[in-house]
C-alpha cells in the first residue's frame, strides 16, 4: 500500500508541474485544439489531431522517464 501511495503522490506532482507549465505558456498554446485534423461541427469540436499529438508526446516523455529511472 505504501508503494501505491507514493505512485499517487508522484502522479499528483506531475499533474501540478504540467499545470504550471501550461499556465506559464499562456497564449503560446493557442494553436492547440485548432490543428488541421481537428473536426468542428458548429460549436462542437472533436480534437482528434490534438489528442494524437498529446498522446505521442506523453508516450515519449513517459518512456524517457522510465528508461532514466531504470539506470
């Protein structure tokens, strides 16, 4: 149970750091959600390309962290 609580604390810290980074980026991320593959039907938006981009970046970052921690 101790390992699980540490894992939850680690994820919480990562979420806080990600929130701070997005907050500091300000208007520099205005293109996010308006990529060519994002579908818009009136006021409804399906950000397919944005989700794909975020998924690829998150996968690369997580794999790098795991590889660094294994050494």
